[in-house]
């Protein structure tokens, strides 16, 4: 009786973890898109800097580049944090599934 209760409890935990994991993956896709947009903008500015010959325009581009690079780095940091959380939740989910399989009665 107690193992069935424990299995039910583990299945509830599994459902909660799966929902949280799904939410985190959605957040990751949004952050990926944001990161890619900053990266494209940064590459575009680099290309403009390479073609620039005017010092005033060069300085303006450098300032824009600093802002975009800072935003990209912050987004990169968020992305790595989300990836760490996802890995942690996936490991926890794997452990719970193993416990459920272990506690299931044979037959």
C-alpha cells in the first residue's frame, strides 16, 4: 500500500517537473531568438565598422557596438542559466522515472 502511495506521489512530482521543464524550454527558445537578433546586429555593426572611413561615424558605430555587445552578453548569461536549469530538471526527472520503475510491482 505504501509503495503505491509513493508511486502516486512520484508521478505527481514527475508531472510538475515536466510542466516546469516545458516552461523552461519555451523561455529558452525566446532567449535564443533574442540572442540571435543581438548577434546579427553585432555582426552588422562590425561589417559597417570595417567599411567606415569617417572617424566620427566610426566612434558612433563603436558606441552602438558596445551597447549591443553588452546586451548580447547579458542574454548569453541568461541562456546559460536556463540551460543549467534545464539540465538539472532533466536529471531530476530521470531520477524520478527510475524510482517509479524500481517501485513498480513486477507482473
